[in-house]
């Protein structure tokens, strides 16, 4: 009997003690909330974050998590703020002010899609107050602007090379040629292949500016300066300047590009090529990409108007990429029409086939190579040789690149050309070897 009485007494005591403990915990929790609210209202965010972050036993309590998130966000602790507001929204989905803070926190950590999602929930909800909707719309605009600014980028690269060109003037190896109605003709040194050493300085720059989430404009500049040791008449400056508009829709991207390519030879403008291109790229899967383009343009030669022409070209191909390999195969058809009758013998059709293969040999070593073959058929008899000219050109370029670090690279490149023709004057072999260092910034 005594044991039963003692048991009842003990149970009662424990019940009273538990109620007392709960009441004490509630009092301490409420006291903490009051202190945190006062610190936040006084904008003492660092003190509020320090005090709240020490009370881990209250994680999951919406009121505590909200004050923890506000103090964390305003004191520079963005990740804890995100976690805190995520817990609030999960437990209290209709606490719209907390959801607005969550969107702001996502924006601070550059999780822009998540920020957009939370802002749109507030904007589209019929229960959201006008003031919160207005703030959500402002945040949505800020997210869109930040997405645009994040997409802006520019890259620049400077390269200096020393090399030897085995056939600077693309001259023939023949000493004499046969000219109809004239006979054998002795070639001058200027018409024969000539070797020389050179220095080259090259600049490449690219700027990309998004218009919105689907479209952007880009500007590309590629300029090179060649200085030969002895054959100064072949010193040149060439440049390519392109501006493009690109529109992306799912796996397809479309672009329009306008470009100009001036060439200065021995200090004077020699020719300028201007072109307009429209093209598309289709991502077939993660590894395969299909592409095609149409180009129209003009060539203006400052020294000989018989070399002026108008041209159009069609290009199509496919690329295949893996973690270590990039391969591309393309076909190009080009038609060049002389602008004046006297230059009709320079009108021609060019069909080209190109194969490119790049691979990562090791952590800091890359191998870049491209091979091409051109079939070149002229449309009228040559005025001197009295027959239509037909050339074939084989091209092979290989580069071994060593990446010193993220910005600096050293390269050894070899470029070979072999041109055959039914007119021996236009046949040549050419080998260009150079060692260069490039810096990106």
C-alpha cells in the first residue's frame, strides 16, 4: 500500500515538474524573441545574429528562424539566412514576408532561378498584399538585371611568335614556265618561292552582352602584325572584326553576323573583305552539335580592280565533343564573281572539306589540329595561259600547347600547304613553323 502511494506521489511530482519546465522554456523562448526583435528593430544585426545563432535548440521554430534569417542576411551571413528562411516558408507557406526575404537571400547568393520562382509565387498569389507584390516585382526586375550583368563578359589574348616561313610569297619551285605563243619563259626571283624569318604579334578580343535570357550580341576582334627579317615588302597587318546577334531557343540558336577583314601590305591598305552571315546551331544531344550558315560579301582590292569580286558561300557540318576530345567536320561551297569583265578569269568556284580534332594530352598539354582540302575551279580562260585554271589545295595545321597556368600558354605550331594546278606557275609548297607565347586577361 505504501509503495502504491509513493508511486502516485512520484508520478504527480514528475508531471508538475514537466509543466514547470515547459513553462520555463516558453518564458525563455519568448524572452529570446523579444530581445531579438529589439536588436533587429535597432538594426543591431550582428548582435542579433550572434545571439540567435547560439540557440540551436529553437531551429525549426518559424518566429525564431525568421529573426535569425533577418539578422543573418543583414550582417553578411547569406547562406545561414537562406537556410533559415527556407525553414520558415516550409513550416508557414503563407508567411509572405518571409518568402520575400527568401527571394532576397537567393538573389544575394546568385541563385537567380530560385529568386525568380519565389518572387513569381508572391506576384501571382491573390492573398499577397499590394506592398509585398510591389517589392516582389522590384526584386524580379533586379534579378533580371543581375542575370544580364552576369552574362556580360570579355576576354582578351595577346600572342607573340617567332617563326620561319618556307615560302613567304607562295611562289613556284619552277625556274621556267611555258607560255602559249611565246614559249619558255624565265621566272624572276619575285615569282619563285622565298624563305624568311618573321616575328608576329597577335591580339584577340571578345565581348558578349546579353539582351535578355534568350538573346545576346557579341563583338570579336582579331588582329595580327607580321614583320619579316629581309622581305619587308611582305610585312603586313591583317584584322577581322565581327559583330553578331544571337537568339537561343531550347536546343537551337540562330545568329546574324556582320564583319570586315582589312589587310595592309607593306604599310598600305591592300584589300578589304566585307561579309554578312546568317547561321544556326542545333544541339542534337550532349555530345553532337549540327551547324550551318549562308554568307554573302564583297572583296575590294585597292591595287588591282580585276581582283574585286562579289561572293556567296554555304557551310554545313557537325561537331562531336567529350571530356577530352573535340572533333568537327564541315563542308563549304563558295562562288566568287568578278566585278568587271576584265577580271572574269578570276571568277571561281571553291569546294572545301575541313576536319578539326582537339584533344587534352595531359593535365597541361593540348594538341590542336585541322586538315582541309579545296577544289578550286576558275570560270574563264586565263589571259596569259589561254586555259581555265584548276587548282587543288591541301592544308594541315598542328599545334602543341603547354598551359603554364590559367592565363599563360606556350605553343609550337606547324602549318603546311601543298597546292597543285594545271598551270605550273601556281603550284607551290609552303611550311610555316613558329614558337609563341600567349597571355589571356
